[in-house]
C-alpha cells in the first residue's frame, strides 16, 4: 500500500481555510431557512479522507476547535466535535467503495452523532431540523470533497500513520 503524505505547506493552507470556515460558521452567515450548516464538521470529515497523517489531522482539528471557541476552557460541544471527527478519521478505513459516498455517509452519521451526544433530547425534539442540516452538510461536503480532489494528492488505498 502506498502512503501519500501532504506537505506541511499545504497543511498550513488547509489550516487557514479551516480558520476561515470556523470564522464564517461563528458569524451565522451560513444558514438556509433558519438552519445553520455545520461547516467545520463537514470540512473536517472531508479532510479526514485526504489527510492521512494523524499528526497533521490533529493540527487541523486543534485549529478548528480553537477558532470556534477561543476560550481558556474547552466547551463540551467542542469536545464532542473532536471525538466524532477523530472517530471518523479512524473508522473511514473500514468502509469499502467510493470514497465520496463513504464521506457523505460519515457526514450524515457525524451530524446525528454530534447532536445526539451533545443533547439527545434536542435531537429527538428537532429531528426534522437535524435531518435538513444533515442534507445541507452533505451537499457542502460533496463540494468540498470535489475541490479537495484537485488540491490534495489522493490515494485510494492508503492507511493512516502517525
């Protein structure tokens, strides 16, 4: 199996893009019909399919969490975000088939997990809104995935390394 490592200068650019996405998400500019798109969840899940080195992915995850919640303490929702995205980073290798389809599946599962782990009552009481957000997240993720295919070297059969 081959292992494609992304140069750190591209990781830096991706970090800047993650920062911009976090800033946009924090302002609430990305909402359709009153439902906010979770840009960071979508972006990080897509990046988990391209960034193969765990250290590089953790750097991007830290940038996202710090930019979303710039506080001395870590908010519970940010811990859940990190756990869900990290779990997907490792779990993605177990799914066969087209990576774009796998990515969209993980975005859907990640959206449900994110809200379910933060507040299961919110998830059950607002299931329609969460499902609509899941669709929005999947559409945004598909666009990001296609753009990443052009920017990041990609190998279907790579395994994660540290």
